[in-house]
C-alpha cells in the first residue's frame, strides 16, 4: 500500500462510524459538509430527506478539518518559570479574526492560581478522537498540565474570550492514586476519557506512564497495564 492509498484508507476508517443506511447518501458522503452533526438532516441529490449523520466533535480526517471555517480565537501559554519574575504562568486568548480591530492581539490572560507550574502541551476534553460518537461531550474544557509542578488545570471556555479555571487536580492526588508525575501531553480518547502522558513516577523517575481522567475530570487510573520495555515518555498521538 503506498502513501496515497494509506491516507485514503485512514480517511475512510474515520468516516465509517458516521456512514448512513442510504446507499445513495453513502455514495455522496465525501461531498457532505464537515460541520454536519447529529440532529441535522442531510438532503439527498434527488431532494429526499435522509437520516441525520450521527457524528461527534472534530473531523474524520485532516483533509476534512482543512475545509472547516478558520478559528477566530487561539489559546496559548505564557511562562514565567525560569525567569526572575515570580508570577504564575497564564493562558492567553489571542484574537485570530482578521476582521476584528484586536486581530493578532492578546485579549485576555488567565493566570494560574499557583507559581512554578511550567504549563505544557494542553488539549481539549473532546476532539476528533470522539468523532464517531454522537453522544460525545462538546469541545469546551481545556486540560492544561503543569509539567514542573505535576498539577493539572481544567479550564472552562464557556466564555471563549475569557476562560476561567474550572478545576485543579493536585499533584498529591495524582501521585497517591497513580504513582505518576510530570504531565506532558493531553489527548481525548474515543470513550470520552482524557489521556495524559506522564514523564515520571511518583519520585520523578522515568519512564512514567499514562494518566486517565474520566468525563467528570476525576482521576480514573492509569492506561497502561505495565511499563515493560518503556524507557521514556513524551509526546504521543491518539486517534
């Protein structure tokens, strides 16, 4: 299988959970707009009504995501760790709408309640990994790990221009329940949980493992059965 066939097969696999019973609509599925969600009806070429496409958040493939409207807000982190300023790191909201008078400017800062976190690779509570689940949660909460502090923040973007802290998961509870530390990268999983790569064990030694949070942002345990053969942990992708 060459690269082109591999990418096409991957896109088809991503679309599989959303296929309709109508053979006519199945043949036209790739032409459907990417924003179709559960509860919206799709009209066949002949004008007849068809069952709704039951898909969750995100997109079936990177190609579908590229067809979506551009984001108008971006989130990024600002760090004070390692500087002479003893201030908490913050989550910045950036205006990415070219028609806005504040385009390309930071329009809001959300400081963390503690100093010394070293915020790292944050992610959404729901993403394209949940695309095949029509009952999946909406993309609303950002899971923001503090790599140095082993603290995890859950940030609510109900007001997307001015997010707020929803929950703080303490390093003590993480170490007690999972014997892990140093959260690094966040991804959602197809079953509604959140997986976080952890660089260390409770004492900060490699290889660490993978922490799971449930849909209430409670610690659900570890993902891996054991770390045999694993020397280090870092970035990962779950799709």
